[in-house]
């Protein structure tokens, strides 16, 4: 029997002979992170969508609160119309507004009056809203460049719901455009940090314009100048010191020439540098400041401490080896932005007045908001580990800001009934006395001029016997002579003088009562608003109107 022979298969020429080993399977390299630090279009559009949501919510909050024109609004708009008439038609100005205004009357009042002429008070307030929305958007932009998108969005979300932002977005005063200009100058400084030193000069005209619009904005110019140094140090080292020198010298030169060349020095002294002192205690002003901006300030201090300890702003492992500012530079940045919040409270403690403090607090919060964003992000943790912490903090800030804004808009009376009552009693020839003359002078500007209205904060009068009277005696003498054709008192503006005038009118046969119009307001003391019973701060009042027989 023959055995079967096993022969190997025939291989074609050039084919390798099998070795009997299996081919090795190699795994692809696993990257240390699943996302790119540089971001991409998706992250950009998501950030923009969230920012637009924040801005829409901010606009809704501002438009939710309203009232008739506030005294300051009426004054600035009436002055703007006078400046506009002088510019277009050569009409004489009824008052030298530059002597006591807290900003150049040829700037914001003129612009606001032009808008008011076409769209009314709602249009002038909408101008402020657009400025505040622009401020929040700029805050996000320069915070994103200082840190990252998450911090920028958090800073914008916190800033958009504080009282200052909500109120300034729906009140026609200097503050919103001045703050928007400061935010623009800050954005330019941060944006040009990597460029050559002369590029920082682009911020000079914007910062100068901010100070011209509202003189108190000059308090925050040193912060912008110092920021030009700290943002450039990581990129330019010793050459970065040239930037603040260029910026400070250019702003200072333009301001000095502008103030002395346009005759605005008197207004700067009257409203800002030599402002009369009040009687509000430092403790009271500290309490007010904490109630209006304390949460955001505490978050900013926490953010400054956390940023000084660790500069890394990204959860990705790839960020561990990236360079950045030194610990000393981070500490200086935190100190700069946090102490800026204290400027307005400290200055108003020196003056002893709470007037406009809630608005000036908002200027400082603009600079503290980036660090507040850092603080909240560090509390939330990497990969949104504790999102409830950020949500609770933002919700508390929102509730306080909204309730304070609603309270703020209820601190002056609705003047609609007053204007309807006296509109038929005034003309272009009479003389009128009012507790708040700016309000009727604005609403009835087609019938009267600002010069025809007299307020209750001081008066000089020469009677028919050529005797000169001042103070309370001037009001008595003018009423005895029948100088005023109409008198409007609200019972709460300069109460002492109000009582002097009311007592004189009660016994004066030349005047007769025209109307008593009731109104309700909230107390001017925020402590009443913070009580558990919100009605504790309610006050009733009435407009008392007399006309000459």
C-alpha cells in the first residue's frame, strides 16, 4: 500500500513565504484631551447664542420697570432741547447749564434731545438701554480675552441683573453712555495688549469722551491706564511700561485742553471736585453699597484669590503646560479690579451723600465682574461639577437687583395727572414756582421755557420797592407781590421751604387752590424696602396746586 504524499502549495513568484506568526495589531495613540483648546466655530456660535440670551433678558428686566420722567431726566432733556435750539436756530440759552451740570451739556443732553424730539421719552430711554446692552457685550468680550468664554458669559450674566444695570438701562441720564464708553476703552486696552505700544492710544479719545459725558467717569480712568500695563506685561515685559505712559499723557492733555478751552471747569468743580458735602454717615453708605453690589463684590474677591493661587482657566490637561501671567501679575490684576469697586463708595463717604451712589456702584461693578465670573466658575468646578452653586448665586443676585430696581422707580411720583391739570394754566409769559420745576418744564416745553420756572432750593428776588430778598424771605416777598402765576408743591422736596411757601399761600388773598392730586411713592430709605413687610416703606403724598386769582 502506497502512502499519500502531502505537497506544499505552489507559490507564485514574488510571494513571501508564511512565517507562521500572526501580524501585530497596533492601537492608535489616544490624545490626552478630547477637545481642542483653540475652540472652533461651534463653540463660538454657542457662546454668542448664550450672550444674546443674556442681553435679551437684560433688556426685558430694564423695560419691565418704568415711571414718568425723573427730575434728572427732565432736566437733561429740557437742557438738550435748549442746546439744540441754540445750535440750530441761534436761540438764547435760558440757563448756563455748563456751570452746574455733571457732564458737558453739548454732548449727551444734545443727543438725547434729538432722539426725544423724534421718539419721546421712551426713545431717549431706549438710547440708554442700547448703551447698557453694549456695555454688557463689551464686558463679555474683554473678559473672554482676559480669561475664557465661560468666565465672560458668567460675568455678563451677573452684571446684567444688578440694580445699577437694570435702572441705567431705562433712565435717560449721562450714566449709560458714559459707562459704555468706559467699557469700550477697556476693551481697546485689552484687545491691543499684544500689539505695539502706540496701538493703546486708540483708547485715549474714547476714555476722554467718557469723562466729558460724565465727569465722575474720570474716577475710573486710572484703572484703565493700569490695566494697559498689566495686560501687556506677559507679552512685552519691560516695554509694556511705555503703554500706560502714552495713554495717561494723551488722556490728561486732551482733558486739560478741553476743560479750560470750553469753559467747563465751573461745572466740574460744582458737580464733582468741589461738590457740597451731605450728612449721610459712612456706616449708612457702607450698608447701601453692600446691599446694591455686595454679592458681586464678594464673588470678585473670591475670584481674585482663586486666580492668584492658580492661573489655569481650562479643564483640559493640555492647558497645564501653557504659560501665562506670573503670580505677582495675577495678584496685581485682582487687586486692581477689586479695589476699583471701592472708589465710588469711598468718594461718596468723603462727600457724605448717597445721591447717585447706586449708579456709581455700577461703574465699579463693570471692572469687578470679570473676577466675579472667575469666582463663580471656580465654585462650579471643572466640567460643571457643582452647577447648583452658580445657579443659586445668580438667582439671588437677580432677585435683589430686580426688587431694588422696582423700588427705585417708585421713589418719585407719577406726574401724569399733574401735567394734565396744569397744561391749560401755563403759557410763554407767566412765572411758575414748583418743587421740581424740571418735570413740568420738560413736559410743557412747547408752552413754556426753563427760565419761567423757579425751584425751592434757593431764590433771590427784588420787590417793587427795589428791596432785595434772599432765601425764605425771597419766596414770601415774591408771593406777597403775586410774582408767580402758578405754584406746585409736592410736600417732600426741601420740606422746610415747602412749608414756608405753603404757610404763606394759606393766608395770601392773591392765590386760590386749584387742585390736590394724591400720589403714592416708596420711602427713599432702602432699609424700609428690605423689611419683611414691603408695605412698610409706602408713603402717600399729594400735589398741592395754587393759581393766582
